[in-house]
C-alpha cells in the first residue's frame, strides 16, 4: 500500500471554479442572462520577443478583419473588435451556445524601445499577428574588446 501525502489546499482552485459556476447558474435568470445570450470575451494572446521585434499573436476565429481595430498610443497597444453572432439559424433552434460573441477590448503596455511608426499587422486564418519592431538603438549589439599587450 502506497502512502499518499495529504495536501489540504490542492483542490482550492477547483472548488473556487465550482462555486463560481454554481452562483452563475443560480443567479443568471435574475440578471436577464439566458443560455443563448452573448457574453463578453477576450481573445487569447501570445506575446514574444525576437532580436529585432516584439510579436503579438491574437486568436480571432470568426472575426471579420474589418471589425478589428489596432491602435498604438502612449506606449500602449489597444486591440478592439467584435465577433458577431451568426444569424443563419434562428435563436429558438439552438440547443447550446458556448462560443463567445460580442465586443472585446484588450490593451498592452509597450516598452519605450518600440518603433510605433513601423508596426505591421497581418490577419490570416483567424490569427492576427502584430509585429512591433524595436528601434535601432534598442537592439542588442556586440562590442568587440581590444586586448592590448604591454
């Protein structure tokens, strides 16, 4: 028989999620929310850095690129848009709606080393890729050390 160490706080997060779900289900009829309502959402984002750029990738499946706005202002990147509910099927014919619809807005602080005038955006297969180039003075450079012999 194996000895298993008891960890009293290992299920705290699971319990918190269950309480949140129970309260949401219990009070949703009072808040005017129905199973078929639209709810707020935030697209998932990955941000990484290369030698020359900072790259942001946002998943926006089902979003029309015309409904997306990207703005850089005061070292902050603003990403706004909307995923519209498809009207192909009447609401009463849905059994369940789990995908999120509606407007979203995200903002990200940028370092001072970004050249905001040269930001590029590409939208392909529901993935928005923003390339934020670094200023020349912010790019890493190697300095050669001269060794003098006496």
